[in-house]
C-alpha cells in the first residue's frame, strides 16, 4: 500500500482511533492500527475486542492495500512530524514513513491477523446533534462509579421515552439526571446501560455540530458521527431503581447563584479535611444560607450567601467535593437546592431552561 495525507489530518484521525488500541492484551495484533486504502480513502481501524473504532479520511492513494502498524509508536511519530504531506508505504513486514526531511522505518504486523470490524444488526436508532449529546454526557458521566466490581454502576442508563432522551448515572452516593427533547425521534422506546468511560471518550472529541447516530443492537451500542464509527458492548444487568430516590416534594427550597455558591463552598472547605462535610443552614426569615465547616485542632469557617428561600428553616451537610462536582455541570446562573430533612438526600436542580438534576446523599450532622 502507498498513500499520502496531510500531517494534521492524519494526526486527528489517529487521536480518535487510538482510544481503541489495546494496552493490556496478550495479543500483539490488538496494539496495532489497521490501515486500509481503497479508492481515495484511508480507513483506520482499532479494537481491543470490547471497543472497535473505524475512521475514514480522504487521502491520495497511489497503491491500495492493507497494513497493521504499532499504534502508539505510529501515533507518536506522526505527532512529531512537521505540518506537511506525510507519505506512507507499507507491506506485511515494514512501513516507511516520510515527511519533509524526516524518514522512519518501523516493523509492521500481519493484517490478516487483525480482527474484522463487527457487523451488527441494529434494532433502534436515534440522531442527536453532537454538541447536545456531548453536553449531556459531561453532566452525568462524572458521577459513574470507578468500582469495577459493580459493573452496572460504571455505566450510564440511556433511555428514550415519549420523544425524550434521558441519561442517568449514579455511584450510590450521588445521582445525576439530564434530559433533552428529541421530537423527531422515530425509534421506539428503549433503554440501555452504556459504559461511562466510552461515552466520555466520544464526548471529548471535536466533532462540531454534526449529527450523531446512536444505535442499539442486542448486546452492543453503535455510535456513528460523520466518517467515524464506534462499537462497544452494552453493560448487562439491572440498573438501580433510581426513581424511588427522587422525593415527591421538599420542605425547603433555595434559589442560589451558582458562581457565588461554588466560591463559598471552595473557601469554606479549606479548613476541612478531604472528606469533611460542608454544612448548609437555610434560614427563610433572613433569606440566607450559611455554609460552615470545621476541623478539630485546625479551626472553622463560615460564609453567608443571600438567596431566595421558601419553606421552613433546615440544615443539611454534604461532602464538599460531591457538591462542587455537581455544580460544575450546572450551565445556568442559578440553581435550586431542595431539602426534605437533614437525613434525606438533597437535590441541586438547574434553573430553566436546562433539565439537569443532581442528588447527593447527606452526611450526618454531629
């Protein structure tokens, strides 16, 4: 095979497919990138047998063919080349990479050993603007569990109900929910648990305002955006019944400026240890919320914020890092804090028109 392509375009393609290169497999072929030239297109493909990625880009193809190159090494070489035309000539044994005055020769792997790209029978398919998809993922993926022993909590529950796309994630200490209208969605209602890290990888890409297709197969998820296709396994199991955690109402509701609240939580938490709680005292009479934290043998801190409060006076305490994580996903200037009691979960809810809810389990007030 023989082709030429601009360095920046090749580097961009490699940044996408490199996410599918296996780093732990005992099969050397899975650490490689399959290069396939046909017509005027270069297709790059990677897989770790769980996640498969295919990316197609225009190239000047002089000789069609296939080759597998070491993924990390090839990517490092291309990244460090000047912004000029990159020429690649490869066979089963080696690949020659030249650009301007630079030249590299690296060993290649047998392309016949590379797994074929999965062909899946899609049952449901929806389309959503990439920017909207990316925004939704960023709000909930931060909440997924890192504990691999409870695989179901490492995923995001994605559902389509009555033309509304919903994403839900929880690590059993907090819960995030975001929704968006998809009035043109023609797919039937569905639900699937999809790896949070997989969704985050896609959301981190620079794909502009192009439409993203989300398709479900029996045990796989297929995400297509432009000339890029991602296929990953769905997470099997029953997602927790999160709806039973959502209260029917609240005893106290405060409408607070997000930036002021974030700053106050950061300052107040300076005197606490990493796991020390920040206490919220909501006072309806003075229309204020006082934040406080204390650490034995260190000291204490308090800060008062003016806000709009309805309901009764109450107090509740949260892990401060959980609060900051949730508030970082609020895109509106104001957020609602809804509280039932000091022993029941508190809810941070984005102001209109955003549809984002963040539930946090309280810390017992001593």
